[in-house]
């Protein structure tokens, strides 16, 4: 049963706890991609573009960021000579779910950016719009402060958590749909970053 005794009190805690497993699974799959390799970088951009296109949320701080991210991804794909893929069906989510997933994802993007920066392929390095977007550290702190003051056990919390989960699933669905081109690189690698030594 899901009640206040089961869940941490704030919405901030509940989002982190409830969605950690789905985040970690996605992180592991995406982390198998070598972002210094032109084909794998293109696959990363394509699946991220597919996941983010068609998300609608009324209000929320991250709608402008969403547009910037989609635009930057399309620009990078074009620079690499690959048209953006057909989008998934549109989805409407609670604005706090969009803020959480999108602004939170910028934390992981800083990790991915370092991996991408280590590459030498000039075409990969020139397609730099997505990884040049600002990190959103201040927005993340403001958001988590606000979520920390909200209940993790009311109806809004249930809606935000469900919608944020749906957004993570949208990334997984994009990975699946891109699997034809991604399959060779999405197989677990023996020396991937998450395989213990
Ligand atoms: C593209 C899909 C991804 C989405 C939507 C996403 C989303 C998020 C969210 C919402 C958070 C905040 C978690 C919280 O504190 O409540 C987060 C944190 C984080 N993510 Fe991701 N993420 C994604 C991919 C990745 C990948 C591929 C990596 C690894 C390279 C990664 C690494 C991290 C790290 C290091 C944090 C910070 C954890 C902490 O400070 O406690 N993420 N991500």
C-alpha cells in the first residue's frame, strides 16, 4: 500500500525514490553508446530527439528549455547529415513532471558531455549545439527546493510521478524504435562504464 508511511514526505524525495530504478536502467542503456563515434553519437541524438519531440505541458519552467533542446538536437542531426526521425505520438504531461525530467536530465548530460568532449572526430565535435546548451544548475536547485516543500502523498504527487515515469518510458520507447540502427551498439559491452571491473 502506498501511503505517507511508505513514501518519504516530500514530492522531491518521492520522485527520486520511485523513479530511481527506471532512471538507472535508462542511464545504463544510454551509457553503452560511445559518443565519440560518429554513428553512435548520431544514434544518441536521434533517439533523444525522438523522445523529446511532441511533449506538451501547460506552463512549467522547462517548456522553453524543451524547445531549445529539440532545436539543438535537430541542428546537430542535420550537421551530421541525418534528418530527424519521425516523432512519437504527442503526450501531455503535468508541468512539474516535465520540469523534473528535463531539468534533472541536464545533470546526466554534463556526464555525457565530458565523454563526448574526449573525442577527436571533427564532424562529431562540430555538431555541438546540444552539448553547448547551459547546464541548468540554478534551475535544478530552485526546482528541487520547490518540490521539497510539496507533499509526496497527495493527488498532485501521484500525477507528477506517473507523468514523469511516462517520460522515462518515452525515452525507452525511443531506444526500442531506434533499435534497428542502434542494435549493434546497444548490446551490453564487456567494458562499458557500468560493468564492474
Ligand atoms: C536521457 C535520459 C535521462 C533522463 C530523462 C534523466 C533524468 C534525470 C533526472 C530526473 C535526474 C534527477 C534525479 C533526482 O535527483 O531526483 C537525473 C540525475 C542524474 N542523472 Fe540522469 N537522466 C537521463 C540519462 C542519464 C544518463 C545517460 C546518465 C549517465 C551518464 C545520467 C546521469 C545522471 C546523474 C549523474 C544524475 C545526478 C544524480 C545525483 O546527483 O544524485 N542520466 N537524471
